[in-house]
């Protein structure tokens, strides 16, 4: 990235430190900036206030931003999704005017935005595919594998309720499915973590 663009980002953007489990965007918020994750992880999801149900769309990690935030920012629209920090995070808030002008002025910035756009697009397709064609046990096992380290341990300890929110199901269903996966010797349930066995 050109030093001139880096200087513009530092000059025009605001960096905030956000603890874990803090909502940084709510459905209905006017998006006058695009949030980039400098460090940490942010969970992006849709929620229904009446049923109090959630559905994970994707996670945003270091150097990334949210597809839905980018779309909302193009016309200063409201957000249709919510976002919560999954761990302590640093967020860079890029004003919409700068975000759009840099796309015209800097090829590197435009390439970055296009790459992130495609990555989030594929994430959304994966989510739609899982919801449409996979059973809960398949979705949960796939989720656990994706969220595990090379040793098979889940990267972050999550409650059954958090897993249920990510998969758009109930806590009871998650509990039953975890036991089923353990009986099938696919996972091992520990006191402080989940171990993927195959």
C-alpha cells in the first residue's frame, strides 16, 4: 500500500479499542463509516427482534471489513445486520467519503475492497448452502472444524447458546447434537474445550 494512502488513512480515520462481546453495529444504525478490523475478530449476524433469534453470516478478522457495511456505506444507508466483537479488538472507522474517493484515486485500495467483497460473498454463499442443504449435525461439525486449531481444539470457548446463535438453532438442539457427535467419535467434550477427533 502506498505511503501516501497510509498517511491519508491515519489522518482521516479513527481507531477505537473495543472489548470482547461489545456490539459495534446494530441493525438500523446509519452507516456513515466503514469499520475495518485492525486486530481481533468481529461476528456479523442478522437478528430478529421479535423472536430474539440470530443467524451468523460470517466472521471478520484482521485487515478485513464487512460486506454489508460496505454496501450500506455506498449510499449512507442503515445497516441491515449487527456486529459484535468476538474478542478484544481494534477497529478502524473509515468515513464513507474517504472510502469512496480512495477507490477512484488508489488502485491498491480498490483491489483490497474488491478482494474483501469477494471473500465475504463466498462466506455468504457457504452460509446459505449450509442452511439450505445440511442437517444440524453436519453444520455443527463443519463449524467446529472451521473454528478449531491445527490440534483440533476449538479456538475460543463458546457456550451452547453462542453456538446456537451462530448456527441459527436452539441451545437444546446444540446440546443434543454435541452428544450425538461425541457418541459417533467425531468430537470429545472436555471441561474447558471441544476436541475434534476426525
